[in-house]
C-alpha cells in the first residue's frame, strides 16, 4: 500500500496539485484558465465545462484525512453533514468537513452532491428542484437499493446504475476512454456482488502503469492515492454529462436487484446490461 502524504503537507496544496493534474496548467481557481483545458480535452458543451469546474471546486471543501471506517458512525455523520436545509439556496447546507470518519462510497457521493450544488448555483435559475434535493440527500437507516444514496452505496455497479437510470451520463470499461473527473469503481477480484472487494473513487490521473484517484482511502480517509494498475482486476468508469437530469431523483425508488447484491454474486454480463455500459 502506498504511504499517505505526510501530515506536514498542507491539504490546500494537495488539492491544488489534484486540480493541476485534472486540468493541466491550472494552479489557482482562475475560471478562464480552468475552462480552457476542459474545452480542449474532449468534445464538450458549455454544460460539461460548467460541470467540470463545479467538480474541481468541490474537492477542496473536504478535509484531508479524518479516518476511514465502514461504520454506522460514519454513515450517520454523512447523513448529518448533508441533512441541513438552506432555504435561501433551495438546497441542502452541505458540510463535508463534518463527515468523518468516512468510507469510499460516502466520500464520493458527498463529492457528487457538493459538485451538483456548485453546478446548480452557477445556472441563471436552479435546475435541480428542492423536491429532487430532498430525495438526493442521504437519510439515516436507508438501505442498499433504496433511493439515490441507497443505489450509489450498493455493491457492484450501484453508482453506474443510478446515473444510467437518471439519464445523467454513461458508463464504460475501456481505460483508453477514461479521463480525469470520471467516477471509477475498482474491483480487486472477479467477484461482483456479495463477495466483491471494491473501491469507489474519482479518477485523477492515468499514469500508464499506475493510477491516481481521490476517495476515502484506508487507513487515513479523504485524500489522493496512487496504486499500480496491476492490482486492479476490473473497473467501471462513469461519466456525468447531463447533471440537470439529477432533477429526476424523485423517480428513484427501490431497486430490488441492487439490494440483492448483498446476498448474491452476479455475472459481468448482467452488470453491463443493468448499467447500460457502452462497449
């Protein structure tokens, strides 16, 4: 396991380093410089550029570290950090620094919510309704397969299935198509479902033989991590292209298939079908 950066490294510097990797040539929160690399990285409309900017602005709102734990305390702190309502903004009052300890899906889902909030705040008028936000925020005692958070937190391709059902983006498996800012579900073995060993992350840099990602990582919690690619058995990338479609969150109810992944393994063919994975 790669050693975490020393505690003497300012977290703001690490965040800026991540931004510089995600958007080459960027060393500060200067909007024009942020937008140029995003516009040239791939065919991208204005909405995609705005989403990339919102995502990059969200990473520094998280503290470095905070501890890693897949515990009820971690889930409760996630729910409480996202459970306050800001009436003036018509959106939740997210407080990522309070969501500690954390685990990979709690970290990436809270990053998703923070990015959605930043993106929506940049629109002339809100695209995500208060009703949709009420469905998006995680709730205490919400089980796998129940509502958006329960989908994203499920085993297997939970986040990919959520994004596919919302029509908010698409998923794929080809490393050559991946780019910084894609969500990345890592599988350490061939098992998918009950016996899987996985890690939900945000891709920061494909280094050829290595990959750098952001998530809540063992043992320290929030931060960057670089590992050899040969440790990864399988990966599913998810790219958000239509953030406005998160307004469809109220239609996301109970998904018995995702819930069943706590009790059974499934084949990759079924995962691809349920996730709408592009081949």
